[in-house]
């Protein structure tokens, strides 16, 4: 049944359509963030951490220095 179906005009027409369609992965590009984007994201995450945990400014100065030396 499958072999006879694969030889029908309807199947062959549909197969041509499938082969000519644009693949989904062309719309979703895997992009590596730039260094500037990574730095901006890190700054935002650190700022959010400081705000969420109500850290005093005296501690944040030390945290920033540790992060600079670490990264």
C-alpha cells in the first residue's frame, strides 16, 4: 500500500511542495551574544541581585570589585 501510494500524483505533488518549503531553522538563528551584550546582562543580573536582597551600598562596592576581578 505504501509503495503504491508513493507513486500517486497527489503524493508526488505534496512531496515537491515539502521540498520547496523553507525550513523552520532558517527563521530561528542561533546567535552568540556579543561581549558587550554579555557584560550588560551581567550588570543587570548583579543589580537585580543587589536590589532583591536589599544589600547595603557598603557591601555592593566590595561585590563589584570581586566581580571585576573574577570576570
